[in-house]
């Protein structure tokens, strides 16, 4: 897969994830929006939102999602603008890995503690997972490119400024 395609996947997942996370926040402000994604007692945004279990260290899940997706988009943009620096794709991978870990925590809460599934949250988890897969692909692509460039680069000739070798007689 081309690097441009990988970057597009990360941007698309991050942008859509941000929209979904903003909708999650709007559901907490306007409770009537919860009815849009409530199908039954199990597939219910309202059941999840009103459970009291949708925060991470006191930070509401919608804020975690908004902040996470903004960070993904920001670091992805920096990684694209600084293509020669390997730090940024690795940082993006670290951030998306953290996002997947947070999504797994919230999935556990919904499936095993709340006993309900929020389809909007599920969409955010899926988009975060897609950004993570894209980050893995980007790191692999960037590493492969760096390796091939290192192989193509001829070794530097010895410097003419080097001090002359001393003989054992000195």
C-alpha cells in the first residue's frame, strides 16, 4: 500500500472519529440525541450514558475521544510534514496504541459492567482501531524506506583531515 493511502486512512479515521466523539459529547448536553442511537435495552446510548461508568480518571469518555482524535490528527499532520524524522510516526503509533487500550477499557465497561452497547462508542472504537492499523502500516513503511536509503548510501570515504598513523617506533 502506498504511503499516501496509509496517511489518508489515518486522516479519514481521525476525522470521522473526531466527529463521532463530538456527537458523543453533544449527547451528554442534549439528552434527546441519545434516542437516535437507542435501538433496544442492550443497544442503547442512553443506557451507557446514564450508567455513571463512562469516565477515565474522572474525564468523560467524550472528552477523551475528542482529545485523542485531535491528537491523532495533529501528530499525523506533523509526521507528514516532517517525513525524514522517524520520531513522529512512532509517536503516532504510541498515541493510537494508547487509544486502542482506552477503547478496550470502555468496551469492557460496556459489555461486562453496564451490559449495554453504545453504537456511537462502537463507531469511535472502530475508527480508533483503524487509525492504529494505519499507524502500524505507516511505521512499517517509513522503517522500510529508511532501511533502503541506508543501504543505497555509499559509505563515506576516509577523511583526509585524519591525523597520520603513528608508527610503533615513535
